[in-house]
């Protein structure tokens, strides 16, 4: 159920690359100013960047100041309850600019729309339009804009630059084989009927290299969404309902976008998707991610390439070999395991278990000796016993992950786990979460101490938010935004370190999750 509470401060996106002059602008003395707030994961950020590109191409001016915006777009997240509440709070905060400021239109986009489309319009009357995850092109009409006319593209005469890819025979075959079934999903969820306002059809939109896009990341790094949707039947998750069936972008389209980004000055790209290791399966490509990584590694101006997220049983020897053989491909993997107890994983409909995972991780570390390994776990899943939780704790101690995230189980209407019995109390779930993170904190502290004295390549991000006296950067061991930080407090006299440039550094101090370095 959608709940309304007091709002919290939010931040309007700023763009790192100014949009090119639109080919055709609406006849106006006044160019409408549009501001975007993007919540949630990098996949959502890319959606925001696509919508920013579409409105800029249609002649709008992007603004980072909510008080100056004629139109405000809130791109929401609905993955867990706390994300839903943050989305609602942000919508209410932005609504104040309409009731008490100059804003004329408030648009809500993203995953929250897929869950509560009708309820948003009913409960928050300030909202003028909603745009689902499969309707990004509708942002133009929602914002009161007319698309620039650019002729026919890919055989489609249209008034916008996007292309909706048709379903492929291979994708249909995957569905027939049981990889995805909306009907089966609904049958398994006892709460399915209470899910009001969701779109009747699954989202099927997928941007391509011809789609205009305005980066909101620093100029030197960018995300590329290589696939959308998910076919996995995890009982705790509603992503397939929010994002649709798994579908890959064309190989050539991804490469073309990466080449264009590199030409524009991007030095690090992160490939993203709900499951990047399934890339290409829907059009019959075997080891598609490995092949894509190897191709991108040949782009001269790119320095670092990484990908998020890997499904445990999809990590092949060819993929590991590609990481080991190409210096540009970061020796970094984010593999969300979710649990280590085979019985809990069975209830999650994920499969695997501690023994299987240990063998797989040993193989990863054997083929990629300097591998940085990140994972995430859910604690307090319905029916999780103390013994199953201790099995997870023992597994974490044995593996010694470099980075780890822990989520408290959150009931999601529409997910199969919603109807499971033996729910744990929020207090007990939080106790377990804190206990597991305390174990990881000790592991992380030791691992960071072991880095002191070692040298690494550093991508400088700029001035630190912690202090104007510190600079901040990342090594290949640090994915953007989700991992710890490298603080820089020393560099050679006469040097003026520049954001977006690479430097050699030496680690001089360590903390639980962060380290301090000096530029050599």
C-alpha cells in the first residue's frame, strides 16, 4: 500500500555534458525549464538520462534548481519499502514547488508508477502525469513538449528518436521454456489481486545508441544499460513486474554507444542490467557478456570497464578468462548471493548453497587472482532459523568478501514471499543485520590494513565531500558510489590533480571501509 509521510530534502540532477542545440525547438519565446530527481539504482539513473535527452532534444532547458523548474520529473524507486517511502517523500517535497512556487507540472516516473499508477494520481493530486518504466518516450507529452521531427529511423516514421524493439523468437522460446511467466508469477502471489494500478502489459521499452541521452554522472564515467528486465523467479523480488521480461540490447548498439562515450571523454564505463551475465541469451548469443567485454576492451580511449551484476550460476570460465586477460576489464565482480543456506535459497527460488558457492568462488579467485569480490545478502527472510542465519555468518567469515551489503527482508505486495508464513519481527531482523555487518566490518578492516604501503592506479573524482582539504578517488577495487572511498591528502609539490585523470598512488592509512592515499 502507498503510504504518505512527511518529505525529506532531495537533489535535482545536474548534467555533466551540455545538450547539443536541438535540431528543432518548439516555437517559443520561453523554453520550458525541466528539472529531474532520480532515485534508486544506476539503471534508474540511465532512464533519467534518457528522459533528459528526450526533453532537451525537444527544446527544453534542463535546470538543477527545483525552484526554477517549470516542470519537475521525479524518477522513483519501488524495490523495497524504504525506497517506496523515499519516493513518496520526494514527490511531496517537489509538489511544494507547484503549490507554492513557479512549477506548473509535476511528473512521476519509474518503478513506483508500475506499482501504484492509479493511487499516485488519486492520493497526490498535484501530480499531472505518470510515466512507467516502459513508457520513457511519454515524458515529452507529460512535460507538455513536442518531439523534434527527425525523419525515419530504423524503418520507423516517428516524432521521437526512440525504438521499441519487437520480441525475438529466441525470447519467446525462453518464455515457453518457463524462464518467465507473468501468469505463473501472479498465481504464486496471494497478494497479486491487491496490486492495483499496475499496467496491464509488461514494460518492453529499451533504449539504443540512437536515443539522445544527457549524462548526469561526472564527465569521465558513465553507465551503459546492456539489458532490461529479469526472468529469474526470486520469491522476494518484484523486478520482473516493474521492469518486464529480460531483453538484451543489440551487440552493435552497445559498442556504438561505448565508442561515442569514449570519444566524448568518458574513461570508465560500467555495464549494468538486472542480470548482465544473461546478456545475449535472448538472441542466441553464448557467453555474450564475455564477448562484449572483449570487444569493448579494444576501444582505445577507454581505461576501465566493469559490469554489475552477476548471477552466481552464470559465471563461466570464458567470462573469468576475459577479465583475467584484459587489463582494461576491472578485476571486480558484484555477485549478489542473497544467502548461503541451501534451504533459505530454495525458499527464495534461487538455488545453490554454501558448498556450491565456495567452489565457484575458489574458481573465480584461481582464474582471476587479484579479484575484488562484492556481494549482498538478505537477512530475516520468512522462516529463517537461527541455525540458517549462523550458516550465513560462517560462510561470510570463510569467504572474506571485499565488499558486502546486507538488506533487512522487506515484505513486498506482489512477491511470492509475501504469503510465506513464519515472518520474523522487525527487531529480530535488524539484530541479525547488525550482527552480520559487524562480522563484515572486521573483515573489511583487516583487508584495508593489508593495502597500506601498496601502490594502485587511481581515478581522481575531485574534492571530497568530507572536507575541502581532501581529494577523493577510486581504484579498480571501488565501483562508483557503492563501495568505500580513497581519500587523497598528499601529492607532489607543484602538481594540480585534475578530476577525471588517472594517477599512481600509494595507500598510507586505512579505516573500516575507506583508505587514505598519496599521489606519487
